[in-house]
């Protein structure tokens, strides 16, 4: 299983460009209501860890949070102190991210923050993908889940759609309430 499970992070990596530094893309995600009130929760990958744990358990693998390898893309100083400290710290890395983004674009590649689960091992982290990957054109804050099995080896089963925003979240919560109420 390989999946982009954070609409927030997908939005951020889609926004980053020559005129939109990383810090501004994060600010836009917060302003649109895609990120948590403290964007560090999204940026840490912890939300994605929780989601890959749910999918792994549904697939029959009893993983715990400690079993998921987290590959952070921001340095530790971005997660220390207050939110003001965060905004100051993340701006220091705008040029680094832009330089790397340019290099990737020159190779026809993009970033996506993936959760991966393979034979009971799970990880989350930023990957570089090219145009042959099903997530390459994943727009806005959409999510994608690719399931590879014996029958879907060459062409994985792909599920994609909205992944962030108040409407999507509210609809999910409402569906959960209806399901619980009907038990």
C-alpha cells in the first residue's frame, strides 16, 4: 500500500513554486482551513502515521505508532517553541526547499508525502516521483491510495479524491455519527 493521506501536505507541496516559498504555502494551507490550527501537527507527519496505522490494522497488521518509521522533511528546530518560533524557523528553509524544488522540476519530478505499508512494515515521508507515478498529477488537497496485490501488481488499484477541508471533514464526522447511531 502506498498513499498520500494528508490533503494538507499535498496542498502545500502543490503550492510551492518559484513565487511561493514553503513558508507561504504552509500559511495558505492554514488560511484555507486545510491544516490544523498548529500546522506543525500536519508537518510532523503524525496525522499520516495515525492514518497508515488504521489502514495497516484493517489489513490485518497489528502495528503501533512506534512501529512506523517517520522520515521528517523539516529540521527539528521547526518543531520547537511557540508557533511564532515555528514561523521564524520555517522561513529559514525557504531557499533550501526552492533550490531542491528546482532540481526536481529539472528532472521532471515532484514531491509527495507518502505513507507506505509493505508486508507489515510502515513508514511515512517525502518521496520524489516522476510523471509515470499515479500521484504525480494529484491536484490541490486530494489524497490517493494505491493498493498492490497479486492481481494488481503491474497496475495497482487506485482510489483518489478530496483529502482536506472543512466540508470533507464534516461529511466524514457526520457519516461516522450516523454509522454509530445505527448500531
